[in-house]
C-alpha cells in the first residue's frame, strides 16, 4: 500500500529549497480520498459521563468537518485540502474505552485500530500526521512547507479546544525529530478541581469562537488599531518557540514599515521603514491582494542550512502560533487570513543582512472590518 505520510523522496531540505524557488507547480493531480482509510467499522463517540474527558466535544471544536460538503473544518488549511490525519491513543478517564482509534473528521466518528499500548497515560494523546497527496495534488513541489504549517494549525486547534474544555495541563510535542507523527498533543482527563475563575478564562476563546473561525476572504484592507496589532504579535511571540522564529508586522501608510514588539512586550515599535507589502505580495505566490492588506504578521527564520528537524520544527511552530494569532485577531474584531506559500522570501537579505538566514516561513494577513480605523503609529 502506498504510504502518503513519508517525507518527499528527495528529502525535506531539498524540498524546501525547491518550494522557495520561483518554479511554478504543474497542473493539478488527483487528491485521493479526503480521509485516511482507517481499518474497522466507524463508531460514534459516546457522550461523556461525569469526570470524563469529552472527546466528542474536543474533536467537534477542533477537527470535525463543519459544513454539509464536509470540506470546511474549525482549522484553516492551505487550499482547504485538509491533509492532517489524527490517531487517538485513549487512556483511562475518557468518553471512549482505552485503545487506539483513527478519527474520521467527515463523519465525526472513530475507528478502533488497536488496543492501548503499554504505559498509555490517562486522558487522550492525539498523534497528527499527514497524507501528503492531498496537498501535493494542487501545490505540487510547494506542498511540504504547507503540510507542516497545516499540522501546526491543527495542533493549536486541538490545544485550544482542550483548554476550552478546562484542560490546562496539556502537553504539546512538535520537536521535529519524527516524521510520523509530526505532532502530538496530550490532554489529561478533568482533575475535578473547582471551575476556573473569570480571570483564568479571560483570554480563552469560547466554543462559539472556535466553531465560527473562518479566514476572511481577500481583500483585507484597513490598518488594525495599535492595541489589536500588539495583541496579535504578543500571541504569536508567546506561542512561537523562543529563538526559533522572529515575529514582526508589515504595515502600510501613514508610516509604512516593519513593526515588532518591544522587549518588554507591552508596546509596538517601528524597526524598519519603507513599504514592504508589494514585495511580500510578489513573494507570496504573486497574490496581489496582499499588497493592500492592512497589516501582515510575519514569522521568519528557518535558514537555508537548516536540517530536517529544524525545518519541521520551525514550520510546525509557525503554523501553531499563527493559528493562535488568528483567533486573537478575530476576537479583536479584525479580519485575518493565513498565507503560507512563500517563494524567494529572504526578508533578512531584503533588509540588508546576510542572505539565507531569515526567510518568511508563514504569515497572517490582517485588516479591519471598517475602513476608518485608527492607525498604530
Ligand atoms: C498553511 C496555510 C496556508 C494558507 N495560504 C493561503 C494563501 O496563500 N492564500 C490564501 O488566500 N489563503 C491561504 N490560506 C487560507 C486557506 O485558503 C483557508 O484556510 C481555507 O480556504 C479554508 O477556509 P477557512 O480558513 O475559512 O476555514 C492558508 C491557510 C493555511 C492553513
């Protein structure tokens, strides 16, 4: 049987170099099945009894298809191709008996694929991998960075859903060392402590926020208010692994340039002047609307000499952080859309630093829903 989870035959380092080149993908090829063919019959996810981790709601809020065509999910995905597959290793304290299950997001059902492995911890461990063919079908040689970014988004979606359900002690692993799974989220069962205080839940999205999340269709004009831009950057910085990625926002008039969070994290500051958005639009597969986006959050790093683990980690983390940043943006009333296809986007070199050190890895285009917002200068 063909294994669509494997890294590209030429290796990820070569695949990323090619994805960053100006070469255009060829015509579309078949995307294959939209869901992994898990063995065994599908079964519904039971309602959770008291004190049990509610897997039905967890998956509904994070990964379940949410429109009748079955294509749209609470997570965004490049080209809406949704390549991420999820296996659940269920321990004690959950609404399913212990065991290993494959998740079908279209039917919102699970397939029992095996008994629990020795040492399975209580709660659920979600292991995320990809069926590359889905994304390759449209993006061709540009697919691999997108597959990793998509996995990062899905990881963040699971984490947010878990937190909404009251699980604060989740463990996320995206170290980039393994190809399968690419990311793991461990969610413990409820610990029976008293409900969280309003202060503890102030920054959390609601279940409705998670289900309503959509990427705003382009164009996204309008400079975001300073506070909202600061909050989006702060979310990304917090979620990004320190040192792995750097974050900034490109803004347009009246003071075009790049902004970043000041070291103490409470203020925004300009650190480069000049209009960057048209160049970003050219680098982002020539998406012209990008040049008029109100602001563009940028994740940068992943140098040319990065090895496979570094490439995986940087892209997984960028997708994870941009997902959380998108929720922050939407909660601040902004329009927001992730943008993940980048060619020749050597931002460091464009700013006069050494080439090959500071590539754009992922981005979130931001705008206001009303054209006459205040400006962040
Ligand atoms: C990794 C990634 C890359 C994306 N790149 C682009 C892009 O280059 N241009 C664009 O318009 N949308 C892009 N999107 C947004 C997707 O098109 C969008 O998520 C998808 O159509 C599903 O719609 P939804 O987010 O509203 O659910 C990207 C999304 C992800 C997760």
